[in-house]
């Protein structure tokens, strides 16, 4: 069955097309934040390492509450060198927000990520951003983006193609750039209405594929992924299926994505994207399952380490 209270969406954007500005704007407009909370903070590239390298390495996830739905926005690495990670990250999503600059149009570097997302079966939502630019050419940029979708994902992509024109800077999204709307609601509506909720097996035993790793100096490795079946509680024992072994491990901190970051949760269930602390030596591609009677998911085909520093 599909869960209707969650949307898992990856963001695909070329650098400088406005991802950070757009996410800030969506968060502000979701009504949950006072501006002060976000003042001066650029959410998606708050990681020092990332800033140093000028590239997104660790996937950053944030969540936007809207119309009783939690929209998880999952960042994608913007560079083809991180191909393996791209393939894993898109597995968590059912939708892709494809951000395109109205003046520049889609850039060649985003092809790769978009292709992986379409192969994974996600529903693309094209956002032609920066329509306020005097040199913007929103309709042409949209046509180029739709052509790219058709080329990479087949002509079917053109049926019911979902798109909006937006200015993240001025804080609006609209289906018709001649009539500006006052807010981002048309985009939030599209994310909720056009992207399907996650397909889940709630009654089945716990299964989650570890898709990404994060790291904290205090707790070490943090396993991130989407629960595909069952539920998980903080403190419970799980079976960790690794490449060459399986072992019982205890879930330490359990977190769901929320607004700007992670928030502790007692439990989470199929469809949720979560972070788990306390699983020593957990690896990308491992399955987390019930301690008794669990089964492993197929390991991901691309399995090279992308976080050399961990
Ligand atoms: P990112 O690299 O994709 O995260 O892009 P940023 O959000 O950092 O934006 C890159 C630049 O584009 C910044 O100078 C933003 O102020 C600018 N920008 C973002 N959105 C818009 C927009 O809707 N209109 C205009 N004119 N500029 C924008």
C-alpha cells in the first residue's frame, strides 16, 4: 500500500540554479519558522567539508510540513564522480524536483543525476527558477527541460509533465509566468499531488537498506535510509546484514527528518527516511532487519565507498 502522509523527493539542481534559496523559501513559507531561525543560515550547504570541496558529498535531508503531509527533500550529489551515491540516493525517493535556471536552461552535468532518477522510476517535477531574471527565457528553458526528460526517460514523460515557474528569490511559484502568484503554494501542491506517497509494507517484518552514511564525532557512523517494510524502535535489537557477515546490533539514537535537521523519534515505520546512530561499522548497502526472522535486501549494485574519510 502507499502511505499518504509522506512524500520523498530528491532535488536535482546544477550549482547556482537556486537550490539553497528555494529550500529556504519553502521552509519559510511552510509556516513553521520564524525568519530569525533561518537568518544567515544556508541550510543545504551547512557542512564544512562540503563547503571546502564546493560540492555536495553528504546527503542533507530536510522536511517540510504541508497539508498534513511531510515532504522529505533529499539532496543529491551534484557531480557525476559520485555516481554510486546518486544511484543509492534516488532509491529513497518517489519524486524529483528538477531545478532549472530560466536563463541557463538545463546543464549537461545534471543529465547524469536525472537519468539515474528516471531509471529509478521517480516522478519529475520541473521547476524553472529565476523567472524574475531580465535575461530569463522561462518557456524555452521549460521546453529544453521537457526535451531532456523525454530523451532520458522516454516520450511518456511528456504526458502530464508536471512543472512550475518560480522565483525562489522573490518567493513565488506559478504555472503561468505572466501571472505571478504571491507564494510557493503551487509548487508545494504539485509535490503533494503529483508525487506518489511511498510504497510500503507496514505489516511485514522490518527492512531498511542503508543508503547513505553520515558521521558525528560523538556517535561515529550514522546510517541513513528509507524503511521499506515494518517499523523500528530506538533501543531495539536488529539484525545487520553486511557483505560477509550478519550480526545483531542495537539501535542507539533514532531520528526522522524534520524541518532543518533531525529530530529524535521513539519509533518510525515503512516509508520514513531515518537516521540511526549506534550501529558500529555499518556500511552502505547493509540491510537492517528484525533480529529474528529478518531477511536481507539485495545489496546495491554500485557499492564503492564514497565517504573515504569515514
Ligand atoms: P545553489 O548553488 O543551487 O544552492 O544556488 P543558490 O540558492 O545559492 O543561488 C545561487 C545564486 O542565484 C544566488 O546569488 C541567489 O541569490 C540567486 N538566485 C536564487 N534564486 C533566484 C531567483 O529566483 N532569481 C534570481 N534572480 N536569482 C536567484
